[in-house]
């Protein structure tokens, strides 16, 4: 690789490489390390180079990390379908090179677009238009189905006539929990089935592990670094570059919403200070109120904290439009921030009216399995009025911004919205897209 394409080929030097015994796959990656199985030695040199270049681009384009990111956003992502989408982009980016050999059954982008979406266009144009997330969302038409669980031939029967366990699985309203009654599965639609048939003979080489995903700040920095390496390598090799063209799938360096939220809350919950004429400043005390031997300094007031304990108001729109997975991520982040900032918090849950209010002492914000009940329409007015009663220093509203707000509070407001609503216009304050 370095002999034929010195700049792009040297991308492999930024990656860890490891031999793994007992693996049937020739090579695979978790996004940090490329692992080689016993079958790698049986390949010819051109096949080894082609497989290595394939795995290097998976790492450079951060496909395993982006799989986990898409999974956190959508909740359910089929790894095999995502893998074939990533393979199609990588193989098409390398397909113009004659000094390496890709597998005969390798999936290419033009094949996948034609088979799944009936799109016929040149590969160069497709590489400039399609990234792996867009490609996956376009081909994933799996349908949700549900099948009843059966115990001993009947649902809810444990087989020996003793229904004590069944009774214990009923909630307070006497209804059997849905998780015990039905098992949710997703069957392939037409597009997903065609992609699965196309990639059936291709090994799954993306294997995200516990170490794949780092902290949000690290993820943003590494995405930026890999994008720069790919850009410099492509420019350095020119027509000899391993990349057919700079693909639309380049890693995007995006400031994580967690980092933005932390910065906003750190500023909003910082202790406020005001002048205090009842105490002198530190500089006045240090000079003992004197300038020289016989000259007194004018009185210089000190500062005192206006609020001893800052307070955060968290308003949750419970109208049902917020995905549970997104709510769980937001809940964990709020707990960590509130504990770290030692701010008190008031939690307000509602839809078109206030459903529940709960206060938490500083450093003891544990939402746990707290339920966010609602289901009606959306009106932020009563929720903001309730927050105003607690005199917060900063307010975060988790919502899709689909409702009126007829009052404007005196304190800063941050509207946290799903990615699909990032362009919605807030009535006031700042909008943060949770991606």
C-alpha cells in the first residue's frame, strides 16, 4: 500500500494490528484495531492488500463508531445491513485500483443502489452523494411484528396450574405487562431483503466492542483527525490515491450535544456575585486600608454570592413525541451534570398541563426509573409558569417544540430537541439538537 500510494497507504500506520487465533474470518475491526484470523495467511498478496485497505478505510471512516452512534439515535440498527452499506462505500472507493484485489462477491455501491433503491448512476456521483447513515436509513424498511409468548400452551399459564408468577407480573392496574405478553421482532421489507441477499456471501467484518466508543469530546476530536488524514492523504497521492474520490462518507467533526449542554449549564448555574458594602475587598484588606505610611485608601467593597445554591429547572414534554432511548440518554446526562455542579433541581413533567413536580437536593439527583407520564397535547405555558414559581437560574426543556409558549421567563432557557426537529424555531432562548 505504501509502495503504490504512499500517503493514503500510510493511514494503516495510525491503526493497531493484531493476530487472533481461532478466528474463521480473515480480518475484522472494532474501529480501533484490525484483527487478522488464520485465513488471512492463505490469501495471495494482492488479496491481502485489498482486504487490509478495506479494513483501513472502515477505521478511517469510523464505521464501527458511527454504527454505535446511529444505534443510540434510532435504538434498533441491524448490524449486518449497516455493515453491507459500509462495505459498499469502501469497496467502491477502492474499486478503481489494479494493484489490489477485492473479493469476487464484494458489495459495491452501484450494485446496492440499483438492487435496493432502483437508482442507476455512476459510482463517482454516488460516492459524492451517499454516506453510510443515509444509505442505511434508505434501505432499512424492516417491519415490526409481534408474536405472543406461550407457556405450557397458553399465554400467562406457567404449565402447572400455578398462576402466582403470572399474577406477580401484573402492574398496579391489573394489566399484564406487554413485555411478558408479546415479543417484538422486525422482519425484512423488500429493500432490506434485497440487500441481505446481495451481501449473503460477504463476511461481517465490523465488530464494535466496549472500547469502540469513547467520550463525546474524544469522538469529535478523533473524527476531525481522521477526516484531516484522509484529506491530506488523498491530496498527497493525487491520481495514485487509494480513494477514487473524496467520499461523502468522510467523518464529520461535530460538537457533541453533551458538551454543549455542559457548557451552557456551567455558565447558567455558576454562582452569581454582587457588591457587598458590608465587607471590604481582599486587596483593601491586604493593604490594611492604607497607601503609604500616612495615607488611607478609600473603602473598596467586596463581593458576595447572590444565591448560595443555584437551581436548575428541567421541563420534560410528556406528550409522547420524545423517544424513550433519547430520554434515557438525556436523563443520564442531567444526573451527571447536576451532581457535578452541586445544583438543586426541580423536575417538571407535563403536556398541556403540569402532571408532576419533583425537587432534588444538590448532589442527590437520581432520576432512576422515574416515569414520564402524559400523552395529551403540548402547551409550554403552564410548565414555564410552574418553573417560575421555583425561581430557577437556568431551565432546560426536553421537547419537539410542537406547542405554544405564551409566557417568556426572566431566566435563560435551552430547548433540547431531537435531531429531526433541529430546524424548528424556538419562541425564545437557544435550541440544542440531541444527535
